[in-house]
């Protein structure tokens, strides 16, 4: 008797994977209290949603948008016409927005990644060029960029930027004036060149040239040239960065130097970091992620952006350790002075608690307390006493 015919097996049709969804939701409560301003309270939720295509003959595309809404809006969003905006209150730079965050076409080939369109740009530690990742509405760039890795160990990055999309949203349409520049975007004619080399054992060497030109804000123009090095020696992780800036100061008529040195010692699960960052009077960093430097109370961010300070010298000490329930605790103490190592501006204590539940969910709490000692920071204004506290929950898919 012949065997019965084998059943016909129809392969299961696989779902199309040429589109990859992206979702990032962040809810944050933040309190800000600056001397001479009313205390602000903000409860905001930011949803960043988008799609990315898989590569086809090297070509791919990505588009995402940001949507920020405030359940508690007792604060100033930081820019005229943005919501909310109240000049009597401390700035919390998270106004309600509906924004196109990124939209770019990408090609990968010849050891190079090319991008054209609205995109995220981050170089090194964001001290000069970053995406202001802390704020709900990310800073992005309308740019042509490439990253090349043809030479082993060498990464060459270049971007031509013709518009900087700020964190304050499309409603922030205040006129450009010397005293008020928190607009929705900056028109630019800016060239950014960054290189990193890891071909020498135990060393990472870097260099950069940033030629920044802003059409409507000439006080932000600058030419910055820098080098950096990282290594491990004497049981320490060591790094140093040195930069020179032409067209520093609010009048773009100064020269200024920048230095940042860091030494970190790891002992088991704990780490101890000693750092010193110095900006000569007038050194400006208008495209930086400013919140990452000089303390989380954000006392120095405006002066650091526009170069209106009398110098910033910041020795700091940080200690990181795991504590109960899988949380990580980081404590940092800052001394803040002008062109000299002193506590003339004041001192700041910061702490950060983080808890990672899984690959998708992260909780964070952050506090920055700045105590002013009365030295003049810029013009006739001294650095104010300030406190900033936040607690947030992040979900990423």
C-alpha cells in the first residue's frame, strides 16, 4: 500500500520588518528655586515616537516627533510665547511642544555613514556640541554630516549645520535681542569637524575644529580648536582636554582657553572622581549640553552659553556606589570660582539616584543645591542661591 502523500506545509508568512517603530516616554516632576524668583513646579510628560527603515542598498531613513505636555504648569518654560511663560518664576526649560525632532536620509557605504536632514549630533562629552538630552525637547540640527572609519582606529566626523533647533519649541518666536535669545531655532553657517584615534594601545586621542557662525546672533559666533587624550595609568582612568577659542566673549572680541582634567579611581563597585574644569572669561559654548557641567542647579548655563561670565573655574569631587535595591547613588561636590581656583561664586552639592528595572524602564532622582558666596558672575550680578530637584520615570521601546 502506498504511503499517503505528505501534507503540504505552507511557510508561515513573516511580518514585514522593513519599518522599526521607536517609542521613548519620559514623565518628570521638577522643582526649581532661584534667588529673587518664585519657585517653579512642573510635571511634564514627553513622548518621542517615530519609525526607522531597514537599510536597502545602504539607504535608510528615520523620522520621529516629540510631544510634551504639562499636567502641572506652575513654571516658566524659558522662552517668550512658549507655554507656560512667566518671568517671575524660575526657568524649567520644558515648555509644551509638538515638534519634528529628527527626519533624515542615511547612506552607509565605503566605511562611511552619511546623513542629510534633521538629526542628533553629539561630539565627545557634549562640552561644545550636544543634544541637550536632559530637557524634554531635544536639541537637533538641520545638517549634512558624515562619519568615516576607513583608517583602523580613526573616526572622522564632519557636519555642516544650517539650523539649530532649540529646546523651547516652535512657539518660542521672541525677537533676537542681545538680552533675549531663547528662540525656537538659530539660523547657522557652521562647520563641525571632530576626530578620534584609538590606534595606540591604552590611549584615545581626539581633536576638533568648530567654526560656529549664527546669522542673527553674532555674539554667539566663535572659532574653537581643541585636543583631548584619555588613558589608564597608575590604577586611574585619566582624561584631559585643552581648547583655544577665537571670537570669545559677548562681543566676539576676545581670546579664551578651556581646560578639563579628570582622574577616576575604581575600587570594587565604587568609583571616586576628581576633576577640574576651567573656562577663561568669555569662553562660550552655545551648542553644548549645558546641564551636564558646573552642577545640576543650572546656575551657570546662560553665562556659559553666551560667554558673559568672568571666568569659571570648577574643581569637583564625585563618588559613585551601588546601594540597596539595585540603585546607584552618585554624590558630587563643586567649588565654583572665576578665573582663579576659589569658592568666590560659591559651592554646590549634587546627588543622583538611578534604578534600572529592565532594558526598557529606568527611574531617576536628582538634586542640585548651590550656595552663593557673592562674587559677580557677569556684569553687576552675582551668582544666585539655587535649588533644583527632579524625579522621573523613563520608558524606552
